[in-house]
């Protein structure tokens, strides 16, 4: 991949927890009862699509390489590195903590 530009992975847990606590107080489902969601980020050329996603802690993010060359998804802050993801392959990570994390193809 050409020179890397950071992409942002946004994890918004405070709002999800607040709404879950409010619903829990009303007898609705709590944030802890929420099933994890899988988000897909496509790797193509020099881009991640979408460039930014919002998730809740515990969600999965799958990087799908739609390019002809290997790419990586790496975030030092979030503590993950996919290693080389071959053309046509994918790699999945569970994000288990809140925060805003840049990720790059290194």
C-alpha cells in the first residue's frame, strides 16, 4: 500500500452505556445484553472503506482485502496488528475497550 494515512476507528461506549442504563431502569435491554455486531472495513487501493466507523466495546471489526496486494490493519493504540492480509482474505479483531483509535496499513 502507498504511504499510509491514518484512518479512524471510533468506539463510542459512553453513549451506549448511558442509553443502556436508561433502558435498563425502564425494564428494557441493558447494554450488557446487547449482542456484538460485526463491522466490515474494505481494503482497496490506498483506502479503507468506510474510513471511520463507530462501534461499541465487544464489537468485531473485519478487514476484507479487496485489492490484488497484501495489506495490513494496524493500530498501536488499540493494540492490534493483522499482519499481511492476502488478496481476497479477511482478518477480524474484537475491540474490547472504548476509545478513538487510528489505524493504518503499515
